[in-house]
């Protein structure tokens, strides 16, 4: 133990375990033909309300289910269950994000080939979930008009890690003087070319557009996985 | 605050290496990308906590911060990112989302004493 310290090279991706599980999930989802979308946002931006709406609407024509991450309660799962779709709660305790292994164990006993869409609602947090791949085909980041236009600039990492942005609560846009042009420019600054939807779960405005887009993505995913 | 669980994975890995080599690890070198979603200072203090009562107690975490590099479709080359709030080429200003480097969260070396 008296020798001089020496440097040894190693190579260890700290998140490798999560990445491996996520990759296995992604393959499983593709083989089962289920389109998986995850939702991230700050607390209170309307993830659960949006998801309840989406599940209720999509259920008319598709087989849908959801996993919902929450720190302590099962309130969200109870709300989502009103849509009649299968919903499973993942209680994370004090953990601020979902990890791929939690998704994997929550799916035990589910036959994924009986599903068209699976939604994974992450814990309300714009920081930590960005590092953890869950095997999803599409990551949605939600931003409500009441949060302000500069959220993307404050949390560029999560916006950059997402594929599609959804601006929620647009029925309140006038009341809070939401500046759409600034918000849009900020989103494009941190994630150039990102597709953005605007909607209100309350009035229903814009919901249909988004669900049409989702259907298109399912069709496309199934076509490319066959080819 | 997911830095603690990340610090614990780092310590766990370094402990395994220490045991395997029958050596003492005095420092862990980590590459940390600007887009990894991990705060350096939080990771440093979490690391100290995670080391307590392990073979790594008293060891140092040496973090090398890795800047973001993007592929610029206009320059047709890898370029530095203008800023994390502005995903565009630092040279020509063309917007781009193609991250080439900057998501690293990787232990690259250990300082050991045999």
C-alpha cells in the first residue's frame, strides 16, 4: 500500500444498466406493436388531465393503457382509472424520476401485444427524468401557459431530450398574457425543429389534432417495423 | 435530486474494481457532459456521502466537464454548441439538434494504490 498512486483507465457508463433495460424494453415494445409515449413536465402542468382526456378519446378506437409515476399518492392513477383504461401506479417513494427497471417490473403480467398505445407519465420534474431512457418511442414534454414562456430556456436539457412539445391550458392563455411567439421561439432555440401542439384539455381545443398525429405515428411505426 | 443515486452507482463500481485489484482507490475520474442532466456540485457532495463507510471513504471525485458538440448540417462538420439555451452551430449559427458529444456520464479512470 506504500506505492505511489497510479492511474488505471476504465470505462463505465454510469447509466449503462438503465440504458440496457431501456433498450430491451424498446425492442419488446416494437415487437409487440405497441406505441409508447412518455410524458414529462413540471408538477401541475396538466399531465394527468391531458392523459385522462387522451385515454378516454383513444379508447373509442384503440387499446390503450398507462403507467403513472408518482412520489407518494395514487391520486393520479385513480383519476386516470376513470377513463376505464388499464392503469398502473408506480410509486417512486422519494425518487424524483422513473427508471427503466421500474417500467419493466410494472409491466409484469401485461400482454403488450394486446395494446396499441401505452403512456408512461413520469414524476412531475423537469430536471431528473432527462437522464433516464425508458424505452419509449416518443417523449412528450408538456408546458402550461401559466408557467411562462421561458421554461424551455430554464430547463433546456429536458426539452432537448424530448421529441414533441405540448403547450397545455391554452384556454387560460389570454388571462395570463401568454406570448405564443416567444414561447415558440424558446422551444425552437433549445430543440430546433421540434413539433409543437397547443391544446386545452378543458375546452378540448387542439386535442383532436394531437391524437391524429399520434395515430399517424402508430401507423408509421408498425409499417416500418414490418418492413 | 438524482445525483445521490448516481454517486452510489459510481462508488459501487469503484469498490468492485478496488476489491478485484486488491488495491485502494484514491480518486475516481468522471467525464460529465453538459447535457447529462447532472449537477456537478450536487454530485460532488453526494459522492462524499456515498463514500462514507465504504472502501472509497476519503477518495476524491475528479470531474472533467465535457462541452456539447453538435453536427452542423450547414458546415457539414462537428462544431461546438453556441449555448445550451441556443441549439445552433457556434461557427455559422445554423440551428441543429444533432448532439455528437455532451451526454457523457462515464467513469474513465481510477487512481489506485496497490
